[in-house]
């Protein structure tokens, strides 16, 4: 969560208590991905194992399925027996993909599957039924029609069409409950498909013929009507057809008169050049003139006839057009009749299905491989989801960024859960990683204390119970004492004291009796089993711990202790929900917040620090306790494994 405190804490001298706070990197870190997988390896392995077991059980409990395969050749155009005859094709040949996809969908059509079901009288046991579906079918009370539709759907679901690349061959696979049933259904589907395809072609041919015959009758009627109209018009206007040319009485007369006019004019020329025949000239000229008049009259009649011929030609062309249409339709019908009798199917069965020799599924190795892959991916996904949702303290850089405080040290987790042994670990195992961690903490705090004018009162607290603050206080005090410092350890947790349990003594006298004026300060200070280390136990829990801790006597006690001891360590209660910790933090020169790494939520830590800051406490930093994975917190795997001379190579 974002932190509202952006100003770094300072010491009494005005110096920053930490410098160069680590910031999280925004770039991709593959090592961090590996650390996430390592941290949640139990989740990943558990998910993987669960997927494998589930796959194994389902495989063993599933009924076997057998796949039979028939091979069919699908030609784009029908092979024809007759040549040089073109027949109208159905469908669009521009897109071959559409054609083949249409054929595949026709194979899986409900009408085809229903015919196969009726033909073979198939029952639901022809296909393998899953355990879940068998349970549902046991409770199914549907009608026979519903059961047939369900069977059709089941057969369709178990039918796969597999085109062979770069060929016109198609594999038709059917998965049945037995080898024989699988082969029988696959062959029935292929046979029914080829039969239905041929029937469909004959139906199209018959419909085409019916249509053409209807058009032929209409064309015949139009032809007859146009011929009748042409003949009637010719009779009414005296038009005669001879050798496919128009011949009329007027045209013959014009030709005859023209010939006579030529002879008459020639005669006039001869008479004019012969003086002996001058008497005949007048008569010759009159004859020629008379012929010219007759030709003019005949030409006028021809012009009138020409207008009638134009209409005649139009009617004649209409007759020719209708006759051509009629002949074309008649020829088309003859061609379809001839081709229909010799047409073959465009579907050819290459290989019929045979009963398979072994089951197709369930395939145990394949199922386990897929289950393993799925389980691994699911496990990794769950690991990253958990990592994302995990709000616990798990990264030093994020801790320092969110708290605006330095991480003073990392205390590794111990295999021993005995609290008394943990409290004395720096004494009993001085070469252990835990003892080394407390010595490192002591060194870090030395520089903090120097910067704070030799203030020596350290308050150890935590955000919530059971984070190891008491064992931390005891080990830190022992570490200081071992280095020659005179140390006073005070159990200031008056509500739930535990220091006496770690030391194995009875809490008869302690801080409570001193603050209650029952005993003097010398009467409550006890020597421990550690040289230079004195302790003040809490004593019997009082009715009002906050009032005692906030009394002037408590402040006076700390002043006296600070003058007589090099280091005074207060082991106090948790912060959240109690006022005691805030009082002690205000009295101490330095407060250390102990946090259980990997358990305490970051929001809990920030809330505790907020309360401490509101009390005016000087917070030195955060101490991460019980660290199990240093790499997860941003340190290397060998953080606590610096080799000693004994173990050095």
C-alpha cells in the first residue's frame, strides 16, 4: 500500500537514519520468476500430481473407443461419358474451398446421419459415452424422438472429416464403441453420402428438363403464332416468297416495261439517224413516252409495296428468332437426356473402412502428457496468483520503500522451536547463522547510537504477537554483553510477560513491584547467567499497565539505567491495539520493529509504524525475523553461508 510518510526519519543531530533506500526494479528479472516457482514448488507439484492422478483415473475408468477410417475421392467436376456436350453445371466453381467445405458439411448433415441410423437401426451404445453422460442418461426420461436426435448428435460428434493435403482425397473417421460398429457406421456414411449425392444430381437434372420442356412449349407456341401472322400479312398484301426472295407482279411489270422502253428509245435513235424513216419518228417517240408513263405508275406501286415489305421482313425475323429459340431448347433437352443416362458420380470410394485392430482412445501416454502439461501450467499460474495475492513481508526493497525505513538485519529461522533454546542461541551456538546475524545487528546499531549522541535505550516491539520480539531482545542483549558492554534487559510487556520463562525463574519481583513502590530498583534488578547482563523481569501482571508505564517512576528508572549501563533494552508489547508500546517508544531513544518474514502482512507493518510515528517515536528500522528464504527477500542464497577457515577450500 502507498505510504503517506515521504520524509525520511532523522536523528537528534538532524542526520538521516538511512541512506540510499533500495528501490524495486521495473525490468524483467528471470531469476525472480524462478524464485517464485521455487517458493511455490509444493503448490506446483501438488497441482501437477493431481492432474496426473485425475487423468490416470479417467483413463482407466473410460470405455475404449475404436476409430474406423474410409477414404473418399471428391472430384470437383463430374467425369462424363459423352464428349463435346455441355450441360448447365450447378454451383459456383470459382472457389474450390467453398465446394469442398460444402461437401464436408453435407457428410455431417443431420439428414444423412438420420438415414444411417434408420438403415442400420443404431442404438446409443454405438458410441462411447463418458461417465458423466452415462450418469445423466440414467436419469433421462425423454421421448423416443429426443433420444434419436441425441443419437444423431452423438454420431456427428464422433465423426471427423480429415482432408489429405494436396489431394482430392478425404478421410472419414468414425469413433465407435467396438471395431465392427465403427467400420459399419463409417462405410454406411460413405455409401449414403455417395447415394444422396447421385440422387441430388438426378433431381437437379429432372428439374432442369422440366423447366426446359416448359420453355420449349412456350417457344413453340410463340413460333406458331409468329408464322401465322407472317403468312396472313403476305396474303393480304400480295407478297410472294420465291427462292427466299420477295417477288411481286409490280416488280415484274417494271422490269418488262423498262426493257421495252430501252428498245423504243433505241428505235427513236435509229429513226432520227435514217432520213428515209422520218415519217416514223413521231410514232416512235409517242410509244417511248407512253412506256415512260407506264414505268412511273409501276414504280409508284413498287414504293407502296416496299413499305409493306418492311413490315413483312420484321415479322419474318421474329419467326426466325422464335424458330432458333425453339431449336436450341429442343437440342438442350436432347443433350441432357443423353448425358443424364451416361453421367457418373463425382464421389469415388477409394478405401472402405475396416475394423481397427486396436483402440483409438483413451490413450494413456497421450492423456498423461496432456494432463502433465495442463497441471504444470495450472500449477505455475496458481503459484503466481498466490505470489500476487501474498501481502506478507517478502521483499527487502518493498519493505524499505513502503515503510521509508531501512531493514536493519535478517534473522534466519531456526529448526529448533524451543523458545528457551532460541533465546540463548547466541551463547550456545556462537558460530551459528543466527548468532552472526545478531552480531551484524549490533554493529549496525552501533553507528545509529553514535549518531544519536550516545543514547542507549533501545525499545524492541512488533506489530502483532508471536513475531519473536522477546527472543530478539534476549539474543541482542546477550550479544552486547558478550562484547563487554554492561547491559540491562527490562521485560516491559506487563500484560503478557515471557522473559522469566525464557530464563527459567519465577516472576516474584520485577518492574511492576518497583513502579508500585513495593521494592526498590536494586531489589528488582537480577543478574543473569550471561556476564555483564542484568535483567528486570515484569513481575505479576497489574490491573492498569498503561498507567504504570506512563508514570514518572518509569521515566526515572530509565534515566538511572541509562547512566549506569551502556545499553538498556526494553522488551515491550506489540503495537497494534495497545497503548503500552506507544508509551515505551516515546521513552526510548530508538525503536526497532521486529517483523516475522513471510507471515506478517505489509499493511499490518505500515499501520504499526503509523501509530509509532504518531507517538513521536524515533524508529531506527525494521528487523526481519525467522527468515526462511533470503533469496526471496532480495539477498543471495549464500547470505548466511560465508565459509569459515575450517570449511574453506
